[in-house]
C-alpha cells in the first residue's frame, strides 16, 4: 500500500514543533518510510483500541508515536508525542 498524500492536523503541527530537534529529524525519516510502506517493520504500525479504536499509531523513536487515520489512499496525522498522547 502506497500513501499518496499525508495531511497534518493542526494539533500534529503544534506538537511537532515542540519536540526536540533530533526527534523532529527522526520523524521526517519515519514519515518518508511510512509513505512508501505504512506497515514497514521499523514503524510497528498498529491499530489502537478503546476510545481511539478508529485510529492507528506508529513508532518514531523510543517512546515517541504518531497517531493517524487512514482515508482511502491518504493518511491524516492527528498528533505526535510520547505515550501520553493516548490519554
């Protein structure tokens, strides 16, 4: 599955610019991989459950995750941060 477009929710953009510079750089690398293959093993992409059951998540680095939804062949990145974004 190839992702044609990635859209960024305003919350994602706000959270992204608050991250440390090294995490922002790693995010750019992981997004590039995601666009080529959203289920690449490095990303550990998985569907969430509970109140976030319509959303997905993938790993950026360590405890940092991106929460997103699929919309046909597009993805909408909703937020980025540590595991606290699940709350």
